C-alpha cells in the first residue's frame, strides 16, 4: 500500500507524540532506569495527596501521574512485576498502548524523564501565580472547565462569570443560574477561557476535547500529571500548563507513601509558550 502524502497523514495523538518525545530524550541523554515506584496508601486519602503515584529514576528525577481512574491505584498496588530496575523506555511504552495502570506508570516515567532533561538543560519553569493556569478571570468572561474545580467555580460566580463544567458522569448533570454541568463537549465552544485537569492525558479524551477550544482566548491544563514536554499541548491550543515540581525528592516520596500533604517538598509551576524553550532546544542544551 503506498504511503499517504505527508499533507494528508493524520497527526499523531498527543499520547503517541509524548512517547516519541521520551525516546528522543533517551537518545540524547542515554537510557534511564527506574529505581522505585511510590504509591499512596489504600484506601486513597482525600485530596491530591492520595491521588498520584511517583516514579523515580536512577539520577533522582521524579515524575507523577494520576491514579484514581478505573481502579488504577489498586491495580498498581497489586502489580507483581517489579518496577525497580526496569528500563524507563519499557514503562513509557505502556503509556501508549497499555491498560489504565500501565498508562499511569508510563506517564509518571515519561514525566520523570522530562524532569531529567530539564535538569540537564538547566531549565526551571516559573512559579505559578495561582492553581488554575493564570487565566486572569474578569467580568465578561465565560469560563469552561474540564473537571470540577470548586474554588474556581466560587471565584467565577462571585465575579458574575457563567461557568460550564464538562463531566463524564450523567448523575452530575445539572443547570442552575450561572452554572451548567454537562456531558456535551460542544458547550465549551461558548467559553473564552478554559481550564482542564491533566486527566485528559490519560483517558483518551484530549483530542476530542481540544477540538472544542480552538477559538478560546486562554486554555490551561493543570495537574501533577502534566509534567511532560508541553510542545504538543501548545500546538493543540493550550496557552499554559500548570504542574508540580518536586524540590526535595526524599521528603516528597515519603509523604506520597504516607498519604500526607506534599508541603514544601514540591512547588507549583507554570509553563507557557512564551517562556518554554521547546523540546528541540532543551535537547540541544542538554547535549
């Protein structure tokens, strides 16, 4: 069968682009191995301290991923194949085509490789000014959400800003003055500012949802799972990525294992197209 002309080939999914990016990082820096996987306890504590697993590489770099999708955390606790000593590339491959647990483990490993690259390239992102991607809400905005950010909903409604929340659970759908909770992603097209959880990177919904925010003024992806190279996210219309940057790996991993708040063992950071140098430049610097 002849190859499709380049102009007509479908673009790779963000997930597969990220797996390719991880391969480029390893080609540049050399193969990496995982030294440990740290999981929050079961049952997961309330709050983000019970929602994310952590993978650490042999150089100390740490990457995170969300684990509360479809029994992922329990599956990771029940995993019998050891992670310590595994090749990072092997785990990253699970992010492309594996089940929920393999995807979470693969994304955490990919995020750890990204942190390894940033350290080698001497790049550190800016501190976040808030938890919602610096959207800068103002009167007259129309806010869309992918995921439920209760503090931001309260803030928006206090400003008189209507809010549309895209949900996956039919039982949460409702309409009330200033707030619509819907299953229909097309409703995002009426919003000029959008904030989304980084769960989109795990549940195969990124491309579908991204097709409805193309005309928004600002789109923020936020969450510890978004520690990956953001180039493909920016290309898809994202204007800011907010994530977690581990500052004290030993303290951080101990707190994850105990289900405790991360505190000063990490900080919130934001990446934007204006301040992020790009994967190609980071690879060049690291080499």
